[in-house]
């Protein structure tokens, strides 16, 4: 349950207010991208994912049944550089850490829904899959790209890491180091990303890409911390620019 105004240890100067944005932001807690519902200080431009603003002290995860993940504001002392086991991206801020196994999860990755349903296709979160990712062509598990969302028909698969990159790779640096930027010129295009994977008749390609495009919106929304129908539509609009 969201609270409209909260105090957070990461920002002593002011309370944070619950807000909604259609413009991507960088979370000051986990240092990962976000969009949609979040907590912000409008005076200082301090932003937190809801998962980072209101973390659970400890969590379990169905992929790691023997682990207990504790919320930490920073990586453990004297710890080497770490990466998230879900997306295999570096841990730069808040995290969930299992002391016994050494596994780490970004807060948004730790709270990813196990199933996404856009009304036309259902996507299930998988730790390992044999099918290739629609974006990078690689497979999940082992030394791959971590977790994936896969359709029940197994024809559509997207790494959690690739979902992050599709929306953030062109503007992540800009958000951090430039004062102003334009969404319409900085968001990477969805066109051409999905079509090359399917080499059947044009009609089937068009339908498959349309379904994959709809599913993609929900995956990116979930990875960025707001797995809702409303924000999925926003993400779709940004990707189509």
C-alpha cells in the first residue's frame, strides 16, 4: 500500500511525496531506471522507485527457495563488485542480499511479477529458458543474461536485462549528466527490433511482432518498477517514437 508522504533515510532534507511520471527517471536508491509510480522530492529532484522507498526488510523468492534476502542500502562491507542475479547488471545502490548464498537482486528485480497478462498474451518469469531472446538472440541461465519473460506458447522471450536496455540505453547517460533532454529524440525505436527473429510469411510476422510489441510494453513496465496497464501504454508510446 502506497503512502502519499513518507520520510526516507536516503534523503534527510525533505519528505518524499508519492507521484506519477510518464518520463523515465534514475532512482537515487538503486541507481536503476524507473517510470510511473514513484516517490520524489520536487525540491531536490530526489527520486525513488516505490520498491526502494518502501522496501521489505527481508524477502524470499521462488527461484531461490533456500535463500533469505535482506534489504541493504549498500553492498556488504569489504565486498567485491557485485551484480544482480536477475539481470546480471552491476549493483550500484540498494539491493536485496542473501548472506548464505551471496546472491543479490535489485529491488525492482526482486519484486518482478511472476506472470504478466496484457489481455492477448501471458508472459511468465523464468530463471532459465532454452529459446533465444528476441532482442539479443542469446539464451538465459548459466552465464547468459539472467532471467527472462517468456510467453506460454514459448514463441516470445525477452531477457529482463534486454528489457531494461531497450528503454534506457540511449538516455541513461543523458539523465545523469545533462540538465535537459527531450523524450522524443532520446528513446530508442522499437521498429526493426522484433521483425528479424521470425522469417515466415509477412502476415504472420506482422501479427507476431504486434503481439510481441504489446508484451514488450508490459515487460519493460515491470522491470522499471510499475507493472500496470496504464504505464505499459506510456512505454509503448515512448518506444514508438
